[in-house]
C-alpha cells in the first residue's frame, strides 16, 4: 500500500500530505521518505506530512524511527481530535482549502 501511495505522491509532485490516524507511524514514515526523495529530485519546495492522532501514546514509537531515518523535520505531528485539527489547518496561513495534495484517512472512523 505504501508503495502505491508513494507513486501517487510522485506523480502529483505532492507538497502537503495529511494523514488522519498515525498509530505507530509506519505510513507517516513512508510518506516522509517519499517526500524527502522528491525534495532531492526537485529541491526548493517545502514538503510536509501533517499527521493527526487523538493520542501520542502509539505515535511516540514512530517518532524515534522518523528521527533515525532523517525525515522527522518533514513531519508535523498534531495530537487531538482530528475534526478540530482539520478545522485549525483550514485557518492557518500556509494551509487552507485546496492546499493539501493527498489526505489519507486511517483512523477510527466511528468516533
């Protein structure tokens, strides 16, 4: 699955990815590695993975791997209710409508 998502990011020359539901951060890591590769091919762009999760408990596991892989600077982890976090993103200067290239939702959709 991560390879397919990375291919999509490459095709669209993605700059901003939102991931809702981080868990242990493996998909986040895949996104960040892909964006890092795009940075090397096409420097000068600011590429970011904004990841949202309701709890930092599991995401802390991924953070050490993000750092070890050298892509932690591309990841913006936000803890809290995803609905509120998404609303906040819309209000921020660098984000807003039509500023996100891919949104990947892998969270508890029943909450």
